């Protein structure tokens, strides 16, 4: 049941972000995760 709630929450967020914010929050999240991974792995 936990997984169903998590999947529904993520799906709702993605639909909401896509419809009302043109994917702005998703784009920012992906950029920050990429930056953090590069920092951790030492890639420039």
C-alpha cells in the first residue's frame, strides 16, 4: 500500500507540474540532482 501511495503522489506531482508550471520544478530538480552527482563523483 505504501508503494501505491508513493506512485500516486509522484504521478500527481508530475501531472500538476506539467500542466500548470510547464515542467519547471521537474527541470530544476533534474538539474540539481545532476549537479550533486557530478560534485560527488568528481566529474567537472
